[in-house]
C-alpha cells in the first residue's frame, strides 16, 4: 500500500484589498489591537462588496451601451444595493489623481496617490474683469388700498379710466365720498346742479355689483313692512361680509338721513318707531363687522345714535326699546374706539350730562341720557347721576309716588352702582345709625329716590360706600 499523501500546509491567500488597509482604518478609529485573522476576514469581505458593486455598475454600463464605467453607474449600483451613495464626485468633472514621491524614511510603504488640486494664480484673477452678481431676491410692502381708495403709486395699476379721471380733475376735490361746502356766492340752482354732478362722479367709483348690493340692501331693510327674512339676511350680510369698505360712507349717510326723516315729524307713528329700530340694527351690524375701518366716519355715525337716544318724543310703544338699544350701540362704539380717540368718551359724557341736568330738557331726553350713562358703565353713572346731580334734578321733577320710564331708568342706574340685596331689610328712622344713613342718602340721592330705597338697608349702604370709595 502506498502511503497517504500529507496534506499541504494551508496558506492564507490575500486578494487585491490588503489587510494593512483594514488595519490602517482601524487605527484611525482608535482600534489598535486588531488581530491579523480579523483584518484578513474584513479585507476579504470588503473586496467581495467591491466586486458586487462593480458587477452591478457594469450591468448599468452594458444597458447604456457603453464601454466605460462612470460614477453615475456606481451611484445607481449603490442605490440598487441599498447603500448610501457617494457625494462629491461628478462624471463631468472626474478627479485627477497623482502619485506621490516615495518616502525615504518608509521604504516599505507602497505607492500613495492623491487628488491634484488646481492652483489659482491670484495675479491673473485680479487682472480679470470682475463679474457683477445679480441682486438677490427681496420683498417690499406697499398700500394696495387706503380706506377703499387705491393710491396712485407705480406698484398699483390705474384704477380709474382716463376719461373719468379727466372729468374728476375738472370738478372740485372730494374726500371720503362727502361733498365740499357750498360756495356762498353761487345761487341755489347752481349749487344743486354741482352736487348732482359730483354725486354721479362718486357713483362711478362704485362697481355695478356694489351699487346693486346697496339697492337690494336698503330695499330689504326699509320700509319696515318688508319681509322679515330678507331683513335678517341683510343684517347678517352687513355683520359678516367683507369688501363693503367702499360702500360704508353711503350706508352711514343713508342711516343718518333715515333717522332725520323719522324724527322730523315727531316720531309718533308706529312706522317711525320700526324704522328707527331697523336703523339702529344697521349701525350695530356695521360696528360688529371686523373688516370695516369705521374710525373716519365716527363723526357721522354718532349724531344718528345720540339723536335717537336723546330725542324728546319717541313712539310710546318703542321708546324704551329704542333708547336701550341706542345706549348699547353707543357703549359698543366707545369700547371699540376709546383707545384710539381718548377724547371721545369725555365728549360723550359731557353731552349726556348736559342733556340730564339742563332745566329746559324733557323727561324723554333725561331718560335717554340716563340710559346712555348706564350703557357706558358704572363710572359714568357715578359721575353723571350722583356727582353731577342728575338724580336730584330728576327727583325734583317727579311727584310723590310717580312711576314711569324715567323713574325706571334711574332705578336701573342705581342697580349698576350696587345691586340690591336678596333679603331686604328696611331702615328704621328711630335708630340712630339708620337715621344717619337716611340723612346721607337724602343728601346724595335727593328725597324722591332716597325714599324708594328705604326698604333695602343693604342697598342704600352699598350705594353710599361705592360713592365714598371712588371719591
């Protein structure tokens, strides 16, 4: 028998990717104790992965009918193998590698290649013509419209045709849709003709849609016999719709003319009362619309509210409701615009106080003034009704035991100063403390209204204390 051949000694075969490269990468990561077996295994795995990527890239090269692999083929292969692509390589600008000179101190080190960087000659760059960079993207703001009027600036297109513009330049200037003052030297017919021409020019500023909206809106609101559903829809449109700024001066003028017409004949009919209610609802709807800029028209809106509030004769069946509604509307107006116009609240207070304490005012006017003070708030009631002496003036004109809207308005104002108690206790004139309280209440409220509060001791003390705290 022949002897079996001895097994050949196993030798570790290395491929193209050397284990020294793996060891260099490990040392750059801080791994110094990497064995030769592990390094050889990793080198073999890296070489297998490289072959796999090249094989996939060669498929893309063959399908593209090319004979040279490009970096795009490598990127496609990495994407197919679900590997993150390489960044910084472009097929149109391939990098140029140069071989470094051998290192004298390290003869065993193989060839080293590096990417050749382009050398820039600064003298040549400075001599060349400078390239002006385009201006970067920026933004700016401009007024598209101011109070419904488009300003004539280069950013905005012309809003009025040339023929209409020429006619407007021939006529006197106008502001916010209002007409200029009447010249004193011209006759009435000439002035009326000019106003008609100006009104026609102003109407040309409004679009046909707004003119139709204005006609439908006013016809749905007045006369009061109109359909209630249409009236409700019209008020809802005024309250919520946007784009009505150009129509605002015409609506306010329509409200003012309607109030003057209703109050001119004494406002004793039911139709006048319903008309005034609708007009106050229109004013309230305009104030509730957040898209309307109403501040320039406050001086036109306040007379309609105050006329309804302080008019001496209103329809009996609507008087209390009209004055209360006007007071609430006035309160809303002051709440919204008192910060912008600090002098607005003192002026309104002065008007109401004059209407309350003047000797030639009627009971209806005094009632409206009191309800206006109630609508403004507790401080207005204290200053106007108590400190201003309004409650004494009203009490001096009332007969003992009298009742009515004026007395009710004063009692409502006293409720605002201090609410009555749930379990009232009457004042005792024989008690020294109660007698002193009765005397103080007479000095502050007058005899007539002080007697009406004797049945509620806590209410009287609360009113007196609230007045003393503020003073």
